[in-house]
C-alpha cells in the first residue's frame, strides 16, 4: 500500500512487530514482539554453534562512522538540527554524503544528473517537537514516526526523547542513524522520476539498502526467511514478504532490490518483479534454510550496541520499552554491570534474569534513586513498589553484581544483598537482558560471550 504524500515510516525498523499489527503505511505506532526465548541446553555446545556460525558471516561496515574535522555537505539536503544535537552535525553530514554517494552508485535505471536542491531534513528533539512542526506545516502522520513528505520536500526524524544521557553521547544510537539514512534516501530520490515510477517494494528496498549494514550480534539477518517453506519457492517473489514481521519485510525488500540492481538495466524492478522466490534465491546466492542462531536479541527502539568508546545504550520513545540481551548464556561465576538512567520520563530500567523454569528475576532502578529485586512469573504483569527515593543515587551509575554459588543466585545492588534459590522454577543457564521503560539507559558490563562474538566480526 502506498500513500500519496508519504512513503515511509521508521516504525518498520523501530519495532519488530507483525505486519498485520502495524500496517506500515498506515503509520500505526504501537506494537511489540514476544522476546526470543532462551535457547536452552548445554552452554558450551551452544557457544560453539554460535561461534562457528558467526565465523561464517561477512565482515561489514558499521553504519555509524567516525568523523574528524570539518566536513562539507555534498548531499543537497539541508540539515536542521536542535541546538542540543549540534555536536552530531559532522557525523550526520557524513551520513548524508554517504547516502548520496551510495544512491548514485546503485542507479542502473538512469544516467541522468541528479542535482537535488531545496530538500530539508528536520531532526526533532522529541516527538512533541515533531508534532508541533507537523501542525505548523499541516502535515499528517504520527509524530514519533519518521517520515518523508514528497510534496514538501521534507523529512522529519524525531529523536526518542529529550534526555541528556542521549544528547551527551558522541553520536546518535545506531538504530536511529539507520532511520535517518533511510529517510535521507527517500529525500534524495524525489527528483528521480524513473525511480519514483518503480513499485513501493523496490523504493523501500533501496532506501533500506542505503540505511547501512549492521553486523553487530543483536541484528538478526534472517528475519526475511521467517515462514519461508520449500513449497513456496515457486511463488512470485512478492509473496516473499507476505506475513513477515515489519523488520523482516524491510529485509526481504532490501535483498530483492539489491539482487535486482545486480542484474541491472533501465527497469531492474520489472525483471525482478517476474521472479519466483527461487529465482530470487538463485540470483542472490542465498539458501532458503536458516543458518544462524541469534542469541543476542534486541527489541524496541532506539539501541546502540557497545563499542570501544561507549557502553550499550537504550533510549525509548515516551511510554515504550526497549530491551537488549547483555549475556545470553550464563551458568556460573559472577557478572557485574553498571547501569545509568536518564532523567526524562518515568525512567525505570534494569536487568531481567531468566533461565530454565517459569520464574524470572527482575532487577529495577528508578530515576529518583529507588531500586529493588523481585522474582516474578514469566509473562505475568505485576507492579511492586521500588525502594525509597534516594536523590544521592539519581543520575549516577549504579552497580549490580550477580553470583551463582552452589544452588543460590546472589544479588548485590547498592546496599542490598539478597539470595535466590536455584530450583525447578528458576535455574541456569540464565539469559540476562537489559530493559529500559520510558527512559534512556546506559549499560556497562563485560561478557566473554559478547567479546568473542565481536572479535569474530
Ligand atoms: Zn521508507
């Protein structure tokens, strides 16, 4: 489906929700996906499987880039930034230039000049600011959903929240940068009449291709294969994305568009449009079967994987939740994390420890300094009060230490020492997940599993 005045939402990448639930072109904003379940069994066997599979993946370039010194904007897009993000300008201009260069390189459908002008990219500090701008310009849509407005030659990309923990970072979160690049690709293609006559799947696939590759362990490259069966291989390629999650849909369109472009010609989308799914797999050199096991799951937006310079980072849109596994298979010894919450929103976050059995342990921090540890049933929703507000702890990095000792899991949080019995309802191997609700949150911590997977990139 295609709207006349817009053709993109960020939410397709932001939340991995089922397509029928989100209706991408309808700009629905709510959605969630069941978290991936812990892959049980022997830790060492799973680690070996993961490492051997990771070793087969291609080394690629991270979408985030380092920019040093002055850089000139060659993209033809005017970048309007909130003052609080002005320090991101060199990075974002670098990204705009990269998207333009990538777009020019992939255009098999035209050799004509592309001299975009009068294009505007508005980065809004939060969805409220985006809403004000939309009302001012009489624009439709949902303010938290990034979107390009062709007739206004304008793209609006909101940040998840106005929070110093986010704004003080050296660069925006990786997932947000991808949205930024995706919308920039739509903007740059506005005057490319040949391209604009192509089907939506091709235009979205190209924009997603230009959004930048991810090779961090949290990104599953196989979502497009969900639900793909041998019996479907003779179906038209456009059936590939029927019933996929929103993120899988984007992946599928990207892969088919990239394969079509490799074939080339003036209308690559037409040749590819005649493909069966098997033709596409042959063209792309991809097997139909799933190859990888992804233990590092991540849900919700926005997320920045850790780098040498910075820790893992989560920043949600108002009222939403973002999660990322920080330790996928942990069975013994001790682990320690440093958690820091922002000060915007209701600001709550922490860790969730789940293993074999129906129970899970939730470790919570609040922005006013309260904290708590509670055992809960998986899938159940419950509310328990946080400890007393302690202003001295607010805004500080707070430590959590977990130790598996005998048949106990010991938890040290601030001045709390508590032990939880390991039994049929709660036992290793554990998966530890960072979660942030209506908040920005950074998570420092070492994981030998993660370090091994990063070395193999
Ligand atoms: Zn789009």
